[in-house]
């Protein structure tokens, strides 16, 4: 086993422990930052809500409060609109609203989208977007080989790296991270994408406990039975 692999295993274990210390030990049902749910990208229609510390975006959280009510429509996101102009409506990068705006930003502030400092760098990033779009179009949204079906991939820093969502009080998925991947998935109308959950409301986690434990006892009300098919619950009892 290489040093890098040892470091990756250590980081993974540390993230699992952090999730357990923060909220897992209080719960009866799994809290796992590496668990992914497979959902239709059109199930994610809003973004916004609570924020956590930078290193907290790789963990899981169970929070109280009205954090899930501050939402914005995802379809209004600038990146999605840009990608639609180019990939969906067939416009050249030069013809998108984003291109002259960023050239102006470089002229005025000497820096633009994603840290670009010149038109050449902007064109190089656009070319990479073309390559990524074609790859997903041809092969779908894949997770690395060798991982369990229910686990997310790892980047070089050995942390979860997929589209991340929060789940609101009504079970609705709220966008959190991975805007580029989600926008491409929406444009390509992919049937399923893997997402990992960062934040759940406290009462929803209690609800998961009740359903799963009640299911094991075969003693659920009609309403609880109706909630079993939700992706946030189904994998626990499938």
C-alpha cells in the first residue's frame, strides 16, 4: 500500500469519524458522508439555504431551524444559462452572453470567470467544458471503478466529490455543490445522477429512524408506508 493510499484511508476514516461525532452517535440510522443516492437531476429545482464551514461541506449535518426555506430557483443559475446557450441552443462560445462579459472583467479587474486572466485561458477552459460535456454525453455520469454502488468517488484529497445536495423538511432536494456537473446532467436529460447529502433537518432524520425501525417491526402507519420510496429512505430498507 502506497503512502498516498494510506493518507487517503486516513482522511476517509477521519471524515467518517467527524460525521459520527457531529451527529451520527445521536441517531439510530446511518449518517455517512460517502453514501450516494441516485436521483433524476430534475428532482433538484432549487438552491440556497444554510452554509457550513468550508471543511464541513465534506461531512454530514443534521440541523434545526428554517435554513431550508431560503431557496432560489436553480434554473436561474448563471452557469446553467451559459451552458444552455452553448450546448442546448447551439451558440458558439463567442456568441454567449458570458464571453464579452468576462473579457470586460479582464480589462477592468484583470481577472474573470474561474480565475481567468486572459482570453487564451478563457478559450482553454471552454475547450475543457466541451470535452467534459462530450464525455458525459457519450458515457453517462460514472463513478470510479472499484467503489461500492452506494459510495461516492474520491478526488486527490480523498474527500467526497460528486453533486451534493441538502434535503429540506418536505423531502425536496436542494442544490449544494457540483453546479457544472448538475447543469450538464440537466441539459443532457440524464435519467439518474449520483448525489450525496450534506444537510438534513433534524425532524427528517428522526423520521428516517421511525420509518426504518418501524419497517423492521412491520408496524408502520399508511402515511409512513407512503414515504418508503423516497431515495433518502429507500436504500436503508431495500
